[in-house]
């Protein structure tokens, strides 16, 4: 009787352990699709870390990036020059992209009349965006906050 009770307790403990392990793995899984909701908006470069390890900090930016993502996961990126009245000046140049999730990563596939390339989003939240390009250069952006002088 005691042996049977110990065996039953052992089986319950094994099932509990495996259930907890699976729950832990699922809860801590990296899902890059959560980044999509944060990408849209105005972004100012904060730093650039080159693949060589050299890091450049940006304290003042004359241009910012405007990124727009549509429901179809198509979007565009545009360089903007902020003005002191809260408006922006821009050129007609636009970089069109398609968002795709592959191998647990979120990628931006760009296409222009002159070139095609891919970038990978390493992190995105309400305040920061981190992107690596094909040269392994890492760009860290912060959400742009306009300065309005009246």
C-alpha cells in the first residue's frame, strides 16, 4: 500500500513538473509579432553601433524617420525634417516595405526603384525601436517628441 501511494505521488509530481515546464516555456517564448503594434510613428535615432563595435551617439537630429504600417503588414518609411511649429517638411522619397515573421524574427523587406534589402527588428516598445541591417549595424531609435515654440 505505501509503495502504491509513493508511485501515485511520483506520477502526480512528474505531471505537475512537466505542466509547469511547458507553461514556463510558453510564457517566456519570444513572439516578435508583438513588436508590430509599436512600429508606427515618428522615430529619432539615438545611437548606431557598427558591426565593428564602434558606437555613435546622436544628441541632435536634423531628420527623423516616419514609419507607417498598414493592417496588411505593408508600410513605408520616410525621412522628415521637423519644424519649430510642430509640422514637418519631407521629400517625395519613400521606402516601401513588407513585414514578415520568419524564424522567430520580425523582418522589414524594403523595395525601391534602385535596391532591395532586409532589416530585422530586434526590439520595439512604445519608447524604443532597435533594428539591425544586413551589415549587422544596430540602430537604436527613441520615439520622437516634437518641440513646439510659439
